[in-house]
């Protein structure tokens, strides 16, 4: 109803709309204007304008969002029918109010001797149906245009982000450092080196082959994050404690846009403090409740870095939020807190579904490493 009230500036449109109908009915625009402004019919005209506008906005901003997309549609059709009949009956009362104000009988005022009620209803009902149909047509056309524009923006954004992610998300520093770390481990600890090389291979495979769709399995994306964390740990100082807490189970066919979570994880590793006089921590939490994903990343920061601009995977905070706006319009919440010592990101979004997915390797739901 708040949205309906915010559209009161549309009243001039409805005044013009009903005035045109009166012009068509009377065949003379001056006579129609005179009839509306300087006769008892002004009350009836006001009933048509106000009640039909109220009914239209109630349908557009309450019934349609709540019931139209549901299956089956009979519930929406039922409520819409009640709204149409109720509005028409309320408009009919305007005829009787006009007669009461002028101290005339409805028969004398409107020129009908019998069955006045049914005659009035026969005028109000088609008029209300026409107004409702017009408004719904405009609304649906507007929604379709917006959906097409968003689809075009997504296609454009997809092409741009594919290049950005290849350049930034898997940046050369990470590649070279990971390879060097694995190289030194080959002689020092061959088993760890072998496991790290396998994770590195999985990371490359996901990056190059598994993330080309609009949605990827959530399990696959989590596995990608785990492999990334395992390789990053090889490069971190021993005084950085990394905690990962992923609460299972989540739906097997749960899906998410690729790298939405990864950008925040990479940023946390990039900016985590490495001070010797305090604890340096990086905490990653993920859980799902029904179709809602809750993601939280917290890392300590070195205080003198607090004034530096924060970048996410090289593409910037604005671009990350832009991507979320395009992929999850009205379906996500992002809260970022930076007090100079702690950097915290909280992301909640509605996860999608995929029919087929790659299974996540059997790993513990929670791990703590130092």
C-alpha cells in the first residue's frame, strides 16, 4: 500500500483518462468538461477516478507481486475478481451520493426509471475492468522492458568480467608464488607438495572450465575456495591464523554466480595483518538456511593501512556491488565494516538451483589452521 500511496501523482493521468471517456460518450469535449466541473455528475466522476486508481494500485503492488507468479493462478484470479466487483459496487454508491447531495432521486438525476442499480453496475464494471487491463498492460510491458535491459547489461557485464577475472582474479603473483612454494616443498615435504599440486590443478580447472555458466554449483565454488585457501596458507606467515567454518548440509543442487564469494576471500588474504605484537586472524564463515546463503569474512588489518582504498580482486568495490545488482536484483544484502583494525564483510543472498552438479570432495565442514 505504501507504493500505491507514493503514486498519487498519477492522479492527473487518471483524470485525463476518464475525461477522454466522457468526451467519447458525449461527443463534445467542452460539454464533457462542463458536465464534470459544473454539475452533480462531478461526484460520480470523482468516485470513478479515485476508486479505480486505488483498485489499480492495490492490484499492481499487492495482488500481483504476492499471487500472480504463484501456481496455480486461481488464487490471484479469485482475489482480482473480488477486487473488480467490490470496486464496481463502490463506484455505484457514487451515483446515490450524487442524488443525495442534490436532493434528487437517482431516477430523475440519471434519467432511468427502473433497475437503476443494475444499469449503474453495468457501467461501472466494464469501466473498472478497462482501467485494470490498461494498468496491467503498462506494468507488464514496463517489467518486460526492464528485464530485457537487465539481460543485455548482464551479457555485457559477463564479457567484461570474464576478461577482468582472467587478468585479476588469478593474478600472476598468486600463480608464481604458488608454483614457487610447491617447488620448494618438493624436496622438503614431497607429500605436502603433491597434495598442493593437486589443489593447484583443481583451482586451474575450475577457473578455466567450470565457471563459464551464469550459475555454478555451490559445492564446486566452496571447493574452489578451500583449494585457494590451502595454497594461500603456504605463503602466509606462521603468525596468521586462518579459520574456515562451513556449516553443512546445504542443498545438493544449490547454485551461485561464480566468484561472488571468492572476491571477498582474496581481498581478506591480501589485506590481513602480519604484525608480530598481536594476533593476526582471518575468519571465513558460510551457512545456508533454506534458499538463503549467509557469508562472513573478517580479517585483522594493520592500522596504518586503514586509509588505503580497498579493492576486491582488482576490479573495485563498485564493480562487485554492480555485479551483485545485476545478478541478484533485490535478492542480496551486503554490509562492509572497516574500522582500521578489523575489516568485516557480511553478504546474504538468495541462492539459485542447478539440475546437475559436480560433487564436493569429502572434506570436514570446519577446519582451523595456524
